[in-house]
C-alpha cells in the first residue's frame, strides 16, 4: 500500500485542522508534563516522609513494649526483701518512658497516616496527568494519520481523544477529584 503525500493536498482545510490540532495538543501536553514532573517529585518526598513516620511509629511502639516488659520484670524483682532504691528509681524512669511513649504513639500514627493519605491524594492527580498524556498522544497520532489518509473521520476521532486528554489535564491542574478508575485499573 502506497500513500503519496503531496504538497498540493486535495483538502487544505483538513491539513490546517490537523496542524492546529497537533500544535494545541502538543503545547497542552508540554504544560501537563511540567506540572506532572513537579507532582511526581512532591509524591516522592511525601512517600519518603510517610515511610520515615511509619518507621518512627514502629520504633516508638517497640520501645514502649520493651519498657513495659522491663518494668514488669523489675517490679517482680523489687518485691523481694533485697529490693533497693536503685530498683525504685529504675521503675520511676521506666514509668516516665512508658507514659511518654503512650503519648507519642497516637501522634506519630496520625502523622504517618496523614502523609500516606496525602500521597494517595497526589496519586489521583498523577493518574489524571498520565491519562491526559496517553489520550493526547493517541490524538496526535490519529491526527497525523488523518492528514496522510485525508480522512476527516480520523480527525474527528483525534478530537475526541484530544478533548478527553485536555479534560483529564484540566482535572489534574484544578485538582478535581475525577479519576478514571477503569482506565487506571486496566493499565495499573
């Protein structure tokens, strides 16, 4: 199958529409890629902070458990007649540590959960930009083929995909909650 491309195309309106479509979609994609790149950097930092917070939460829970166990053992030993003032001082220190860990633990858990939730919220917008890029890439490819094949129907299909891509990009920029779950689940 040979396709002859001629500078003297039969329908210059179609070629102008294709060219305008490609320019608009390319510019929009470039802007979306900049925003998406910044979003991905924020997501990476948020994920690192979330992991750090969960690690701190787990370490605090471990220290609480160790302190409670040590306190129980020292309390048993301190009931003997040979118990000393050192045992009482150790029990007091462990009681203070246990109280501190019990106060810190819920705060650390809430902080870690908030960071994890923030990551999930950012991921929705990253998915929007990804869907935008995929739809617009498809639209540009269809527009190119429409010019070669001189097919207005392909150009209309290109506009459909382009409109969806622009819609998804706008959702990402405006932080709308629209999320193409079916598309994300299929591709994710």
